[in-house]
């Protein structure tokens, strides 16, 4: 059953890559397109190797750091799309993301000093699960700041950008919880975590395949609820002043 799901994930990432390329959306979502191509090749390699094999673990260990880097690039790309007209906010946010990831990695490293009864998985895998968890949590929290901006300020975005941000937020948070389970429970949770990760991947791919299309780029939406009508001009002014202040600070 697990092998069948792995094949479905490979097919899903390959199909989504082809759709982005054919539709021309790969030019707008360059980091996401590279992530999909990499993910297709990575999932294909581990599917051929077979779960539980020595080759499977070696491929995962060697390729996972590249996936982390692509995750960061994808989130920065989303942040740039949301704040395209606010370079000050984008620049400050980019540095905050890097700091958040470093702090999360340090916090996770400190947590390794706490004695645990679930360390039978080996030191290398323990470190990888720790890093994976830290990166997922950092990116999920960072994406939530994007939604906080969108819920407060009347920023108009394409439906694709909004959906893309939502899917990745759920994706990162779900995987962070899964790797938290693995890093604390060890081998006892690996099988369950594997199925849970596959389910998250399939759900994300299904959503992207259903919604991410050229028509979604033309449809503009504002997420901010209309609970204070008539304040749009004031909020836009606040956002512009904040952007200018941060732009000056980052250039000084």
C-alpha cells in the first residue's frame, strides 16, 4: 500500500510540474517549480529504493538538506509575491525568517540535551528529525504572519497566491507535528508518521492540481474581513508608512 502511495505522489508532483510549465506559471512560481521537479526526482528515487532499505535512508539523508533549502526559497517567493509593492516589509521579513530558523534550530539542539527514552533511531536520524521539525515550525509560523497581514490590511492578491500560501501553511504545520512525534517517540512512530506524511503530501498535491491554474492568476481577492468599512484608506496609509520606515532602516 505504501508503495502505491509513493507512486501516486511521484505522478502528482510530475503532473503538477508539467502543468506549471505548460501554463507558463513556472515563470511566476520559479522556486515552487524547482521544488516540484526536485521532489519528483527525490520521491522517484526513494520509491525505487524501497522503504526500509539502506539505499532509501542514504538517498533521504543526502537529498533532504536540499529540500530544506528549497522550502525556504518557496516561502520567500510567497512573501515576495504578497509584498511585491512593499520592499521594506519584504526585506525585513526575509531577515526575520532567517533569524527564526536559526533560533528554532538552536532551540531544537538544546532539546537534545534532555534525556530521552526514545533514542534508538541513531544519532544522525535524531539530528535530521530535529532539524526537519525546526524548519517546518519556523516556516509555518512565518506563513502565519503573511495571513496576519492579509487579514489586517486590504492587500489584493491573485487567488493562486492566497491558495498557495494556505496550502503550504497547513503542509508545514502538519509535517512539523509529524516530525515532533518521530523525534520524541523514535521507531515506534515511524510507520505512522510515514503514512501521515504521505497523506499530507497527497492532500497538498490534490489541492494544487485542483486550484492552481492560469485563471487563478487573473482573479484578484482581498482576505481582510469587512468588519470596519471605510478604514481601507487609513490602513493602506499605515502600511505605506511602515514600509517606508523599514525600507530606510534596512538601507541604513
